[in-house]
C-alpha cells in the first residue's frame, strides 16, 4: 500500500510537472510570438521611416540599413550592405567618419554630427547623423545610427546667408552712395545743383528712365515742377503751370499721405491728372513709377517722381534708398532757401544802408544849400550895404529858401507818419478840378520862370471823389512840379482829368528827360533817385513820389509811371474811385469845395489884443513878439513857465502862445497850471501850442493837455497872426 501510494504521488507529480511544462512552453510560444510581432513591427517601422536607420561594425561595414537610404543615396539596400560607410562619404567627410569610429571605440556613447554623402549619381547630400554603441553581453559589438537628409535645409540656409551677404553688400554700397550724396548736397548753393546730384544718385540706385522734382506750396495747395530729366537729357519744364494737389494721382497722394507711392500701371493711373512723362519721342511710355515725398520736420515741401519703362520695376529696397535720399534732399533744399532768404535780407539791409547813407548825404546837401543863401543874405542885410532893390531880392531869397527847408522837413515827417501809420486824413467829397487848379497855380510861377508850358484839360462834368483836399493837392503838386523840374526850357507839362468807367483818371505827362527802364520799377521807392551822385542836375530827397503813391493808395486809388526811356518824357497816371453817380448831385448841392490859394489874411490886425508869448529860444521869442506888435497886439514875451504864470497873474492875456519843449517846466506843465488858474473865471484863456515836435502823438497830447490849437514849427508869421485872431474869437 505504501508503495502504491508513493507511485500514485509520483504519477500525480509527473502530471503536474507536465502541465507546468506545457504551460511554460505555451507562454514561451506566446512570448516568442509577441517578440516576433514586435520585431516585425519594429522592422517595418524602421524600413518605412523617412530617416535612414543603419548599423555598422567597428570596421565601418554597413551591417543593416533601411529603405530610406535607397531614396537618399540612390543605392539599393543590397549594394549598401556590401559597402563600408567610407565608400559613400565625400573626401572631406571620410576623415570625419574615421574620427567617429575612433571615438566610438574609445567609449563615446552618443555623437551628433553632419557628413556629406555622395549619391550613386554623384549628388552631394548633407546628412545629420545621431549614433550610439550597440552592446551584447555588456560588450560593444557595433554602431547604430539615424541619418536625416538636411540638404534642402542647408541649401536654403546657404541661400539665405548669400542673400544676407548680398543685402549687406548692397546696403553698404547704398550707404556709400548716400554719403556721397550728402557731401554733394551739403556743398550745394543752388537748387539745380541739388537736383542734379539727386538725379545721379537715383540713376545708379534704382531703375530710372525719367526723373522729376516738384516743390509743394501749402498756401496755394499746388505743386510746381522744378526739374526734369529723361532719356539721358534734361527736360525744360519752365513753361509748365502749377499743378493742383488732389486726392488721387501718385504725386498728390504722396503729398497728402506723406508715404511713398508705387505705381505699376502708370499711364492708366495718371490719366486725367497733370503729369510729366518720359519717352514722348521714342514711342515708349513709363509702366512703373515711384513718387517719394520730401519732408522737413513732418512738413511736406515737394515730391520726387522716378519713372521706368519696365513693369513692376520698384521694390522695397528702392523705396528705402529713395526715402533716405529724399530726406537729405529736403534738408538741402531748405538750407538753400534759408541761405537765399538770408542773402536777400543781407542784400536788402546793405541796400537800405546804402540808400540811408545817400539819403542822409542828400538831406545834408538839401538843407545846407538853402541855409547858405539864408545866412549869406542875412549877413549882407545886417551890414546895411544893399540898396532897396537888392535888399528886397535878399528878403525874397531868404523866404524862398526857408520855404524849401520847410518842404524838406514836411516830406521827412510825412514819411515818418506813413511808416508809423500815423498819417491823418480829413475825408470829404472833393471836386477834383478845383484841387488841380490850385496845384497848377502853385507851380505856375516856377514853370513860367523856367520857360515850361503848363496845359490842362478837364472833363466837362464835375468829377467828385471822397478824399482829403490838401493831400490830393499835395499829390498833384508833386507830379506837376516833378514834370517841371525834369523838363527843359521850351518843354511842356500837360494834365488831363477825365472819367473812365467808375474811376477818375488824372494823367500828368511831360516832355522832359524821361525815366530809364532800369530805374522805372523803383521810381516810387522811398529814398530812390535815378541820379544820386554829386554831379546830379536836379535836387530833392527822392521822397515825393513815394509819398504820392502812399497817399493815392490810402484814397483807394492807383498810380503808375510810364516812360519810353531817357530823353523821351514820362507819364504818370493816377486813378481814384468816383463818388457814386446817384450821390453826386446831392454832394455838389450841399458841399462847397474850396481850395483857397492861401488860408491866411496877411494884413489881419490884432488891435488891442493882449498876447502872452512863451518860448525859451530868444530868437524865436523876439521874432514872434515883433511880428505881433507889428499887427498892433499888446505883447508880453517871457522865456519860462514860471515867468508866464507871474505874467498871467499880473495881467490876464486874451491869448496864450507857448512852446512845448522848455527847461525845468515844459509847456504841458504850464498849461496844467494855467487851467487851474482858470477856475472861477467865466472863460478859459485860449491857448496855442507851438512846437518843433511834429508827430501826430505830439499833436494829440498837446490838445488833450489843454491847448485848443496846435502849430508845428516852422510857423509862417501870417499863419500865426491868423491863428491868434481865430483863438481870440474862440473859433477852435
């Protein structure tokens, strides 16, 4: 039994062992099947990979390689398996391959490197390889690696490097050209030189068959063509009119947006817009254009337009080049403009200084000449050696020369008032015939003495303008006296007054020496004289015509001068606006226009009037006192404000005559104290201010201070007598 039990146990153990073995074998078969499937999957994965997967032994023999190598190297798998790695490497990469093997043998586990492979057809390919050692039983048995074809990437990178190098080279050349342009523009002193320098830069920098520059006027909003070039020659653009800036058209858009405008259908784009195109004589027409704005500190000053016969000729590189050139050109143009303005200002200042010096010399001459006669004749009269006839001649000469000096001073004061805007006018309806007759009568004695004939022709109908009769007479007198002065004996000065449409036209023509074409544009300028040399034949300050023009313009009129040239006489034409015809009858019916030859009555007497005269200048004081006494006035003459107040308190005068500028207390202080003394009196003392300060503000100050009448020196004695009589009657 015991043996049987042992046998059964043994049999059971055998059966269990067999089952275990069968199970183990089954599991092994399953593991082997899974391994085979995994290896097959791996093999398929390797075979179908885009990258080359290979193994090498330590002799460099290719022991395995996938199909991707066939596509890359153009060798079959079998051919590659029969080759060593060095056989497909380029000469340069073979040594790198040997170093790779050596490094692997020395224990380097993983390396990454690039090699050049020569394909079967001789193509050079660049492979990026990553490799490692393969171990068995802990011992290295070979090399496994993956190679990727990066030839396309390397070619792209090389092309990019070459492009960068070319761009850098072109940019360096551009900078050299820009530097040369900057030097050329920096030394330019005129616009044409600037345009030509820019043209040469443009020709070598971008496609250029036509080149045009225009300057922009923001006030009128127009462009003006300033320079043109095309087909290797400059184009005359001087006759082109200004071109309005719109919202379309390449140049207009460049001005409006401040951006570069590229046009690839030039003829179509510019249709209907004013433009200058290249190629009118060779049958070609521009296909592309580049319009570049020129700006200084954000302000557009013009445009540069470049045209090409090629379609699509311009790129971003061309835009960059022209923007840099346009900025330099804009600054250069502004510099030339500034230099021109500075030069013009300097020339004007130099001319002004020259004219001022000439004017001062002329003033000195014109003042000294009558002074010579005045001093000379007064000395002879003082000696008492002259007979009655010569003495009367001396007195007349002194009077005439004193009047000449007065006219000189009046002209200078008028110019001063014109410059400061203080020239006053008393505007009324004025009938011009009487004004002209008064002017002719004033000049006639001089004309008769010189033997010059005066002729006048008036329109039959009264011609009335709104104006200041005295100032209009001054204008006419100046024109007629100029004609007499520059006309030789036997000549004629004619005047014609007529209506032309809604204006009055006055023509003053003479047969005198005429005006040269060179001087004619400056005939109305202040201080200008055709002959300012020391040998000139005619005197004067060169102010009369300047004053006349200003007076005419203030009256709303115009004046112009015409002359065929030297020796051919001159004609001055004056036009003034006519008073409305509907108002003329009422004007003539209600206003009597009178221009008397003299507003004063020389023989007017001042019998019984008490006159207080105050002046610190002894000669003037004695002169006025003597003149007033000769008109039977009771005169008290004092030389200071203090003495005047004492005299007023002692004997209240009928009229006070006072100078303004006096030492210690002036005329303003005197009149203030006189008005304080007037308090409690029935009537204030009439006061007349007489002063050499003849500006309008001086007049206003005198009248506002308490004087009722203002007289500028020098004063005609007859005028003084008349003014005193008027003051005594309180006709202020």
